[in-house]
C-alpha cells in the first residue's frame, strides 16, 4: 500500500512540474473585436508570435463570418480560441446583396498560385479535382501538421494522389515561414503526440528529457533520445522551437 501511495505522489509531482511548464501565455481581449480590424501588435498582445499573427491577418482580412471559420485558422491554438471566441464580432452578410456563385465567378482554370498554408476550404475547392471532401481533409491535416513546408507533403493527406498533386502544382504555392511550431520547453506529451510525425513514446521521451534537464538549450538535444532517429528529427525540426 505504501508503494502505491509513494508512486502516486511521484506521478502527481511530475504532472505538477509539467503543468507548471505549460503556463498559458495567452490573454483575453480587452473588449469585443472584429478580427479583420485587428493589427499585428494586437494579435501579438493576445499571445501569438509575429509569424502566427501575420497568418491570422491574412485569413481574417476576408472577414470571419462564424465560429467555424475562426476555428479553421490553424495557427490559433485551442487555448487562445477558447479565450477569444465569445469576444469576436463576426462579419454579417448583407441580406439585400444577392449571393454570387463564386465557382462560376472564378472558374477553376483561372485559379493562380493559391497559398496552401492560408487557403480557406472554399478556395481549395476551386482547384480542379479538389472537392468538399479533399478540401476538408487538407485543412484537417494542415492543422495537425502545423502547416506544409513542401508541396510533396500533400501526399500525406488521405485520398490525395501523386497524379492529383502534380495536376494542381501550377496553381498553388506555399510559404513555409507561416507554419505553427510547438515549443518543446513548455508543451505537454499530448500536444507532441497530436503531431503526425511523432508517436506517444517519442513524445513522452521528449517531455521526460525536458523535466530531467529543466529545459532544452538546443533542438539538437532531441536526438539524444534513443527513440528519435535522424529521419524523425529532420521531419519534426521545422515544427519545433525552444
């Protein structure tokens, strides 16, 4: 019985250390706001990095019409989303203005250089061969991944084929500088495990190493885990930060 009690105390202690490292950097907005009118400095005040703030500005410049669209902005972490969702003033479609069929207005063959890391579901659907199902899958995987750093990663999206990717290549581009990164000095095992390139054991290993050291001084230290081989390290490197 004593053994169980001691083990329980250690588990609580470790969890306490981990939660301490996870102290939220995000803030409540001082008042209700329209995302389309928010500046870089205001987004950074809420807790986003400069890169994340620039991505949000690109998305919100078109107007945010509902909570689902706000949630689609993959660089807004869940913690911040929950803090701001009730303070957002959503754009309202003018009921007098007739709805224009954007698919007819912008034929698929006229789409040029669509930014994959900032495109909405509707914009992706205008690409030839990308319907509602694939556009949703692309956004879902982009969110889990943190953004694409090369077009070839689209092959990792369920049902995307090399042939389809090759056909849309002339009409897409991506900016790898606007990806969402995980801070290995403050993240939880669950946050790391949610990334497609890491499994539970690898994620747990990284967090345990951090707890033993206090913090990582260099991302190179991740390779000291016997579970992180060179191939895995190279894949996750763009998605982690200190």
